[in-house]
């Protein structure tokens, strides 16, 4: 288990925990059990682009640090 911000582009993961005070993130689809894919990190590391289902989201590094995920093994 590690923060979403620590995953490299191309990595996929399952969301395990989103802090309750981050309701906006849950409203955007980042809920426990959801699959996410990190698409890119901006040159200075902020923001991160992730795909959640068919949606593409830009997250601040601070937000991505608050989302705990389990990295999935690539097939």
C-alpha cells in the first residue's frame, strides 16, 4: 500500500483508501475498489494525470499523496 503520487506513469492500481475529508475526490470517482491508471506526471511533478474508468483527472500532488492504492501487477 502506497500513495498514488508514488506510482510512475503507466502504472495501474486499485484505490484502497481516500480520506473522508476529500469528498471531492470521491465525487470524481476515486473510491475504494476503483481501478486507476497513472498517465503522466507534469515536469515539476505537479499535477498528475490519471484515468479513472473513462474519465481523465488532473490531481495535485498533495491530493495524490492522500489516496492510498495497491499497485497491480502487469500481465
